[in-house]
């Protein structure tokens, strides 16, 4: 199972990072980045399968694909933002991590505004029809 590979890479990368940190803190961050990158590559197949399954369900249900696309973009921005912020925190840059998280939230707001606007228009039209 791939989860055992991921756990193994994580443990080895963590131990290596802690060992390197004793000598060169900046290299420890590079080891952590390399470890996280390898872990992400291991998860890509599972992520691709999940997205294709959700896409198939969306097509079968008749839901507009714009909503599916928007949700996938929001989820992607959230994961990438969290990933970047955690790397910054690991490197001791908590203040920058907070700004990255704020930027991620602003991007998510921008991605969801068209859907919220459309929803509000449907509500207004429904209320005006009554």
C-alpha cells in the first residue's frame, strides 16, 4: 500500500531533517521540502482517481460542471495555501505564513463570488415571483 511508502518517506525525511538541523538549519528546511515533494508525488495517483470519480458523479447527477470546477479550485487553493504556510512555519517564518493564509482566503473568496452571486440572483428571483 502506498500509505506505508508515504509514512516511511515521512519518517526518514523527518529523522534526516532533525539530524541536519543540528548542523545547518537552512539545509534542514531543504530536506523537509524534498520529503514533502516526494510525498506529494506519491499522492498524485490517488488524487487523480478521486477527482475523476467526483467528476463522473457530477456528470451523472446533472449538476453544472461550473460548480464542480469551482469546488475543485477552492479545495486546491486551500491545500496549496496550507502546504505553503506550513513550510514557512517550519522555516520559522510564522508572520509570512499568516499572510500566505490570508492571500489563500482572498483567492477562495474570489473563486466563490460568482457562485454566491448566482445563488443570490436565484433567491431574489424566487422572492419576486411570490
